[in-house]
C-alpha cells in the first residue's frame, strides 16, 4: 500500500517501506519510524511479492523486511529486491529466537545491510528501546544526500601526521562493531582467514540469542574458531572470543598472557563493550 506524504516530511527525508504480514506490526513500525520527522514511510506491504512490486514502482531508500510471511517470505524476497534495486538497503526484522538468529545471519550473507530484533510487546520499555535502535539503524543506512556547494573557498588544513607504527607486534587484536557489523565481520574474518597469530576479542551489539549463531557463522567464514568468551578463560592465539550478547567483555593480564573477564551489562540490550589492559601491545579495529 502506497502512502501519502507525512506532514512535515521534506523531499530529503529517508524513504522507508515496511514489509510485515501483521497489520499491527506494520502500524507499530510505521509509528516508530515516523516519530522522526527526517524519516518518511512511503509504503506498507504484507509480503515479499508486494514489496518487490512497490520497490520497482517508486524510489525507496530502506526496506524494513520481515522474515516469515505468506506468499513470499523475506529470504526469498531479499535477493530479488537487491537485484531489482541494487542501491536499496534492507533491514531485516527478526524475532528473538535461535531460529530467528540463524535466519537473520543467513539474510546478512545474502546481502541484507543489517537487522533489528522485534520486541515481544509493542508497548513499554522494550518498545522504546526498539524504536531507538530501529531509527538509529535506518538513519545509518540512509543514502547520503549531496550537500549544497559552499561558495566560500575551502580552507587548506595542514595534512594529518600519520601515527608511527608500533615497534613491537601486538599481542592482542580487539574488534568492536555495531550497526552493519555482522556483515562487515563476516567479510573481515573471511579475508583474514587463519593468518592471525594473536588472540582476537570481539564485541558486537546483538541480543543474547544471536551471539552463539554469529560465532558459528564467523568460524565458517574465515576458519578461525570463534566462540562466546567465558569468564576467566585464557585467551589463546588464533582464536576469536566473542562477548555474549548481554555481557561486557574485558581483557585482563594474567601470569601467562591474558584472560577474559565477562560481566553482566546494566540495562537490556545495551551494546556489548570491550576493554583491554593490553596497553601499547594491543591492536584495535
């Protein structure tokens, strides 16, 4: 269903299509999105077939795409949407279950830009956190509009001085990611392969049900074994230690190298955070 412009929505607003078979969820998603005047919901559809037709009919920047739908599900629609409109960014809307996590990671490998976990209820604190995350991710995925040309001459700033490379090789590699992270992580570790002679610690903003599945996909992508970090375990070279979804991950010095310290995060679905005591001998991404 094509919608008329929202009051106050400018021509440079992010144009979003919502695709979900639930009328209630479509309305909730649209309401959450249009709480930001810079976002405009231009279509609401009930299945992937309708989404494909709408994407070919009018310009759309971002699609919020459900996974399980009649007629055509999200996984079937995803590659068809990207083939029809290559610049389209797709945000998968997933349930907080192990199956939801597996299918979501599969969608990311098929080209989805990111995902958002749907709340079990559309009211209360969880819904507020969901709305904030949804808007953050849609804004991050939106295309960059060209800025007006400034008539004033550009200032000639002094060139940045590159930091000198560390003399000693790092003893640890720390990687942190958030919006768009899972897709980037699969590409990163796929490119690195097994050529990582130090322990790798990794934090990714992700619900607890999703992180074990992400670890499996990272292992398959690059060959380095990846698993959720356990509190107190020694960090070994050539292995990836992923912060559990509802925990903070710290790295502490130990007699024979380093060890993981895993702590419960304060608040629900806060980003996993990594901190290292590796000092000058740690590398970060």
